C-alpha cells in the first residue's frame, strides 16, 4: 500500500466520520476534543489518526472497548493467524463492529502519465474471485456456523465441545472446524481482494485479515475461560468474536457479486 493510498484512505475515514463526531458532544469526556490529523502526514500517523476518529466515543461505528479483547498488547501480532494486517502494517485499530456502508470509497487517483497511484485502482479478475470463492466458501461457512454453535456449548458449560471446535492441532493433525474456517478466511480474502499483479498490502485484505485475527483471539480467550470454567468470560469473548466474523464478511462481501456466488450472511 503506497503512502498516497494510505493517506487517501485515512482522509476518507476522517471525512466520513467528521460530521457525526462534531455532533456527538455529550459522548466525549468533558473538556476533551476529538483527535485531529497530525501536521506531518506519514502512513502510520495518519492511520492512527483515522483509527482514533473511528474509535472516538459517540462515533456510529464504535462499541465500548473491552480490556483484554479490544484493548490489549498485540505483541507484534506474534499470536495472530496472519501477521500482516491493518494494525501490523499501519498501527490502525479499526472499530470492533465495522459497517462498510458508512465509509465511502475513495476515487482512484492517477498521475499525469495515466498511471494509477492508489490501490483503489486494483482490479481482481472475476475468474480469480469465482475460483477462490468456490474453493474456500464451504470451509468459511462451516467455520462460522461452528463458531455460532459455540454459544450453546458455552451456555451449557460443555467445555469439551468448546475445546473440540477450537482445537488447534500440531502439524499433521486435524484442526477443529472453527480453526479450519479461520484459516480458510485468510485464503478467501486473498483470492477475492488481491490481484495477481498487486502486492498483498491492499487496504481491504488487510482489514479482512485484521478481523480474522480478532476472531482467532476471541477463540483463544474462550479456551482460557473454558479452562477456568468461567461461563461469563467465555460469553463475552464469544460476543467479541461474533463482531469480528460479521465485520470480516462486511469486507469480503464487497467482492462477492452475482457472478461469484452468494454473499455471506451475518453470523
């Protein structure tokens, strides 16, 4: 993702939310001001400013942060399913619950020679999207369905069923359906959102990876709660994972048209 692309995206996010933030008033701490853009615009500072605007109290896309889930030391994404996501590359933490319809697309930018200068110009061929969807669709849906079913197992205190669904087997072993589905999500996003002629730093695929990693983190927190028999903590982590799944689908659905397949429904 080029510096110009990152700047364009950050500006779009800021412009999209500025009117709402100005009207939010009471939701912000007394005497505080919404974060502003830094004077020196570089990729990381702009992404962080855009992220801060997204997470500012009162923003329509934000929900209350949960310590240990949203707010945590990500440790260079060492425990992530895929390290390179929007947080790892640009330090941006998108909202827990993403609504893509509230973020307008930035127009493609071209220089005077007619060359594209932002990743908005990236085109993923229909055949690539169709083949990727056909290959990974079933695994992704099965994983999401298995995650949805975790709530009943948690409510019943069936910790063996929880551990089975979230099993992360050593190399050569068989993963649980949720774990398998999350791995398929990474591959599906690559097929739908990254052109063969582009690098992997396209904004949408980095967003999709971020939410896949968030769902993976939710699974780890559920397992930790299961080991303690802590039903309340497991339910809280499950709700966090639910938002991550639905945010992931909001991203990838933009590349799923009638000639590709059926869009993913919210979990």
